[in-house]
């Protein structure tokens, strides 16, 4: 194969990689708005995360179809994060085997996706069962109180896994490790790495709740920061995939 043809094939392969990665990141960045819209209209999410069980369980039962749709979309968005994490690291790192920093980032993305999924499933499984039991005819006040206490425990446990660990801890580790990779290997502009460090620090702040401290920003605001970074990277990748004169 002539050298010119080989270089052309390599360029086309690189452009395809950037295009696919860019589209994945843009979908990741935009897709959060679908579950937010569905759940916000149905159960006043994210404010409903702080509702008492006595308020939340009847609301959950009344809006069950919308809750299943919204959290189903949220589950898909959360699992997509693993793919987003891997393709971003691969394009940020030098060609060849990944080093410790790249493997740390991918491992953090995998743990984040799993923890988010576990946190979301509390609304699609245990909470639904408790909502039905809470509405049973003839239920005593003691029985209703026991169900509400169980729901409070499930919500606290699932929230700690999904939001505090999945988002605030491991997504932040992924963002920071990936950003350091960008700054070290210089395959992407420096601004992408600096913005990623800022997004990682912002998304980590809600994790302060695990230590009994009130976060200075809400999880919605911190998540919005990292979504904007996803979209910025997605736009950068699509731009790099655009054909240019030889």
C-alpha cells in the first residue's frame, strides 16, 4: 500500500473515532434533561428526594408510570457513562497500553456507573413495593410507621450509594484523572483538562454530606457543571472529525 494511502486510511479511522466519541459525549450531556423533565413534572424531582416517606410514598404510587419512565431513562443515562468514560480516556491518552492514570479513570467510571444504577434501582424496586404496602386498606398506624421508617432507610442507603459514591466520589475521580491525562499527554487542548478539573471538583462537593457537612452547591448544580464539560468535549471531538483539506 502506498504511504499516501496508508496515511489517508489512518486519518479516516481517526476521524471516525472522534465522530463516534463526540456523538456519545453529546448524547451523554443532553440526555440528563429527559429524566429531569419527566420526574420533575411527575414528582417534583429533585426536591422530592428530601420528601418525607409519608409524602413520597403516596406520590410515588400515584405517578408510578412516570416514575418508571423517568428513572428508566436515568438508568440508561447512568450506564452510558461507562462508555463515555472509556472513549474519552482512550482519545485523551497516547496510543498504546493505558498507564496507571488511564486505568484509574476507567475503573472509576465503571464503579460510578454501577453505584448510580444501584441508587436508581431503589425507586424502581423496593420503594414501589413499599408504596403499594403503604396504601393497603386497613393498615394500622404502627404498620404505616414501620413502612415509612423502612422507606427512609432505603432512601438514605440508596442515595449514599448513588449520589454520594456514584456521582460525587467516583465520577469526580474519573473527571480529575481524565483531565490530568489530557494535560499530561497533550492530545487534546489544555483548556479541556483545566475545565475537567473544575468540573470534577464541582461534582465532588455534594459528597461532603457523607461527613455530616452541608455542601455549598446542590447535586443538580454540580451535575450540570460536568454535563457542560461533556458537551464541550463532544463538540471538540466532532470538530476534529470534520474533514479538512490535505
